């Protein structure tokens, strides 16, 4: 009989790679748009997507390695994971608001 946990973990890792690939794709598209028309709105959008991609990458790494750590270290990991998302979504907000 097949053990379900390793298969589920493999699927989860694959899904995280897909999410990271999608965020990198959006970041690349926004960078290309910024290069064509160098406006402040597109610059903020590109930077926002870049920080969101960084947040996704950090989130994936922290989930893989931070499972069996001290609660204080785990809290620090979660804080460092949240900061790129805050910056990224703030940049997107600025790009849409202007």
C-alpha cells in the first residue's frame, strides 16, 4: 500500500513551484511592460510583483525548513515572510492608485 504523506508532500512541493513560477512570470511581464513604457505606475507594479515573488519564495523555503524549529525562531521566520508581501502589495496599491 502507498503511504499518502510522501505523495501529498510531493504534490504540495510541485504546487509551490507552480505558484512561484506564476509569480516570476507576472514579474517578468511587468518588467517588460516597464521597459517599453517607463512610467512610475509600471515601475511600482514591477517592484510590487518582485516583492510578492520574493515573499512566495521565502514562504516556500520557510515551510520546508522551519517546521521543527523553536517557536521564537518560527515567529521570526513568519515575520520575515510577511514583510515582502506587505511591501509588494503596498507597491501594487500605489501603482493602481496613481
